[in-house]
C-alpha cells in the first residue's frame, strides 16, 4: 500500500497541474511544472558543475531547502534527476542531506538501492509519465520517440515505465511485461503501434480477450 501511495501522489500532482494549466494529457511535459512545484514547497533550485558522478542533492539547513542539480547533465537525465529530488522533497524531507549519484538514480540494480531511493525513482517516473498520460499517448499511436520528444524523458525511462505500468495494472510478471515493452519500443513508426500488444491491452478489450492475447504472447 505504502508503495502505491507515493506513485499516486506523483501522478495526482501532475494531473492537477495539467488540469490547472488546461493542457491535454497526451502533451504532458512535466518539466514545465518543476519551478512551480519547488516554489510551492518554499524550496530553491540551483545548478552546479559537480564532478561527473554526482547528479544532484536536496539539502535542508538553516537557510531553508535547496535542490541542486549537476549542470552538466543532458536534458532528459536532468529532468529525471529533478523529478527524483522533488520526490525526496515531498516524501523524505525530514531526512538530512541526500546526495544522489549514478548508482542511487540510474543503476538498474534495485538490490543496491535503499527504499528511499527506490521511492524517489518511482515517484519521478510517475510524475514525468503518469498512467493516464502514458495510456493516452499509446492510444494516440505515439512511438517511443514521440513520447520522448513530447514528455522530455529518456528511452530507458519509457521502457521501465511501461514494464511497471503493466505489472501494476495488469498483474503481469516481470518477464512478460519486459517482452511487451521490448515489442513496443521496437516499433519505430507510429502506424506500427496499433498492432503492438501494449496498444491492444490498453485499448478497450474484454478481460477474456486480454487473457487470450497474453497466452498467445507467452508461448
Ligand atoms: Zn535520491
């Protein structure tokens, strides 16, 4: 339950901002909201040229709260790192300095990560690409490149977001979820998306049809 809660906090924050600014869900670019979110928490945002391995940190001291991000990151990595720090800001601010490195954010091996880092990463993924946005983009036949260009996130994030979306919403195994995500990201042209299993799952199929589709796919 706790796990679901921080994902829904992130998703609901993005939905409310999309509604406030009257932006269509398929056009979601959460990076436009970073500033208002950080300001609403009375925090400051800064960039600094850290050495390569440091991505950023959230610091609470006598001067207040400051999120500092490595200015040398490419834009998609920077967006994920800022969303991750916003996760710490909203979920874990009672803790002390959070120094984030390659291994706390971008290493795929969850075994090396603390619960706080996993939560901040899941928060970031759901803030940048919440379920309703992802569903609407897939149903509009967006390819991975179209999602990247619209939502300003990396291909790696989209891949993992789809895997976790399938596990959470369709109760699928990690193995099947990865296969479906791999199939989707391999479809380059928008016209190929409608024949992907991901599109068909999200599209309005009856539960029994979904079972048939999944059984065929698992063979
Ligand atoms: Zn962190």
